[in-house]
C-alpha cells in the first residue's frame, strides 16, 4: 500500500511538472505537396518566393517525417552537401542514406526560423535559397538542446523538375529553446 501511494505521488509530481513546462509545438504531419511553378512560369519575385518556399516545405516535411522517397526526389543525382561539422557528402544516394542513418531516429526536427528566408533568382538555372533553421530534439531536449545553423540551397529547374544541386550548411551552434 505504501509503494502504491509513493508511486501515485511520483506520477502526480511528473504530471504537474509537465503541465508547468512551456508547450512545444509538434511538427505537423506533412501537408500534401502543392504544385510548384516551373522556372519558365515564374514572372516576378512573389512567384519565385512562393515556389521556393513550397520546395523548402516539401524538402523538410520529408526530412522531418523520414519520407526518404520524397526527400530523395528533390535532390539532383550529383548533389553536393557541405556541412561545417560533418564534411562533404556527394550524390543523392549517400545524402539520403545519411538522413536515414542520422535523422530518422525521430529525435531531430527542422524548423525554419521565421523571417530569415531569402530567395534569389538565378537566370536560366533556378534559385538560391538562404536562411536559418533550428533543430529540435523532442526526445532528448535536455541532453541535446536546440541547435541552429545557416544554410544555402541552390535549386535547379531542369526537365520539368526542381532539384537541390548544392547545399551549404554552416554556423551550427546551440540556440535558446523557443
């Protein structure tokens, strides 16, 4: 009886403590992929912003939900991924395999930092996307904390499809939990 009372008290403390913690927005389920305008359909900066913002959403919905087929479909065969802490990864197979082995644990979620996204037209090629993203660790937040880093993606529009051809991921550092 004394053990049951102690256990019940422990559960109550945990529940009350959890209620006092700030709510962490979970990463929502992936939204259906919207049609993205081709480079030849883009007439102004607003069109370009809409297209690349949607591609970023699709890429990282796939990343966050370990949809490796979708993730890989957005990479050029010869993608080059440069990471300040992880080094260089060449080719879509190796990059997708790296995501499978390092991200698909369910403990890393990428969130774009609002107001940081910048998109630039690249004539005859596609676009450059730059911004800051935050990496949350919902299972091990106390141990791993929140990380933040800057990124540059080079998107190419070719044969009716947008693909990431180059990625620079740099300036990784700890960030305050938000």
